[in-house]
C-alpha cells in the first residue's frame, strides 16, 4: 500500500521519530540543521506532509512555488506565525498545531522568568560564576517581592490561564488581565483573575506584565504602551518576539523607564541584539518554553496524530482554521 511521504524538518525525541517512521514513508533531519528556503521549497515539492516547526519560515511565496505536492503542514508547536496561514488555506493546504500538551511547561517557564527577573537570579548566577562573590551582605542584589504584587496578563488563553493559576494560588499575586473575548465569570473566579477593559488599564496597574497573545500580528507593546508601564515593573515574554517592539523595549530598559525583563523569545531568532545582551536587568533564555523531554515528545506525537487523522480521511483534531 502507498504510504504518504512526510518530511520531518528537525530532530525530535527518538520515540517520536520511531513512531513517525512506523506510520509513514518518512524523511528525517539527523543533523538537525534548520532547512534553508531552497531546501524547504524542495521539501514542499516532494512530500505529502511537512512535520514542521518554528524554525521553518513558510511564507506565501515559498508555499505557492511549483511543483508542489504538500497537502498538510502538521506544525510541531502551538504558535504558527511562521506559516502564512492565508496562503496555505488559499492553496488548499491543511495546517495543524499542537495545543494543550505544552501549556504547563510554558507557564512554568513564564513563572521561572518572572521569579528570576524579580530576584535578580541571572545577575547572582553570573556573580558566583565570575569568582567575584565575596560573601553575603545585607544589601547585596536586593530584588523585588512577588507576593502581594500585581501580575498583568495580556491574553488569557490556555497558557495565560495556567500562569494566572500559578501566580494567584502559588505565589499569592493579584492577577489582572485583558483578553480579546470575554471569559466566564466562574472560570475567572476559580483562577483568581480580574478582567480589565483595555491593555492600557493592565499596564498602568501591573508590577509584572506577562504576554500570552499570538505573534504575527504586529507589536502589541509598542513604545507608547511600554511608556504606560510603571518604572518599577518587569516585562515577561514567552509568547513571540514580535509581540513587543524590541528596539523600544531595549530603549525602555536602558533608560530605566521599566525595571527589567525576562525574555524567552526574540524578534529575529536566533539573533539577540547585542544591546539586549549587554543589559544586566534582563534575563535571557533561548526559547525554552516547551523544552522538556516529556513535552517535546508529547508535541511530536500530537503532530503525528494530526497527520494520521488527515491521511486516514478524518478531521485533524488540531486543524488551524483561518483567523
Ligand atoms: C516550541 C513554542 O517549542 O509551541 C510554540 O509555539 O513557542 C515553543 O514552545 C517551538 O516554538 C516549536 O514550535
């Protein structure tokens, strides 16, 4: 029987690759080098499905190139701003993603960044590693308490809710948020999250601002909005780099109009501006949101489930429909 040909663009945990190899005529990337646009174009021409991810920029021009065989883009990851969804749909290409399975780990990482930024953990770690730590001192590296402070969430989807739960019930923070659509009051009461009418209202009150909205829609935090944050406030970003105007953020951090930031994502990954790397009041992680063995395995298997459903003529459980 003819088995659909799938190309897996990056390396995934062994169990994931074994299961894909058992289900499909699969091509892997054992060197794990991100595919170039030319290689991606060739992959779209020779595979029925791409099991792709955030490092694959699938823009309209690339998707429209001919010859084209691909019918499914089963993205491994929940965010899909690297795929031109409109172009894919216009060409009859189905797109799926992997929600739910990475919610807890990504929320954990947002809290990691929040605590690291508040408690100056990056600076402390650099001090110890440098060999220049001369011992405890009452006023050394004094950070900021999180208990009793206000966390402002921009976006209250799956990951935003998981962050709210942790912050409110775990760290005794007041949680406020702005979300595009209204959410049921009983769910909000259980989370301990209070709605705000606008993003600006969140920014004006929050001691910590954490971003949980999709990328690919222009900066939600531009210079004007960053200026609305308190000078004592921290910005946490585990969403996408382009949700913030990165140049404006660097300027705000340099001028001290905000206190600091914890970042896992950047506008032009893997480039992290030198000006950002030079700042002490930022914690910088290399897009680790979902990076646990368990979660990356679950993400790969979830993409496989979508591909299996698609090629069996069933509805992919995580089809991404037009925005
Ligand atoms: C992924 C993420 O690891 O799923 C996402 O959208 O940001 C990360 O957790 C990575 O982007 C692969 O898609």
